[in-house]
């Protein structure tokens, strides 16, 4: 499954797509349930399932200088997202 850099290839979003957006820190059970719904809806619509993922938490943007902690690093989040079976991951910067 490809990881598209921050809209370097907007082709990632062409065609029928069901998407979700978030930081997905930890890819916990709630995230997994949401991603499963995205996959199921995409399958029902003959579309691709896409996760739009923020590398940094948006609150870091709104609180410059304040340390934001993460449950896991970005590479681990991507690996966990891959395990969910989502078709494509698009990395976003907030």
C-alpha cells in the first residue's frame, strides 16, 4: 500500500474514495472500528479506502512551543494503519 506524501500526488484521491482523517496516534480500538467502517463502505461503493493522516497533532500547531506527546512515532502509526487493510495512506501536514 502506497503512502502518498503531503499531496505530492493528488492522484491518490481521484476516483471513488471513502476517506477518514486524523492523527491516529496509537491506532486504538476506536480507530480500528472507524477504519473497518471506512473499508466496508468503500467495498460497498466499489471505492478505495483512504486514511488521511496528520504527521503532527493539530494541537501542536495551535500551541507552538508547548511539547506535545505521542503514544507512538509516525512510522509506527503507519505500520499499524497498514495492518488494518486500508487501501492507501496520505500523509498530511497541519
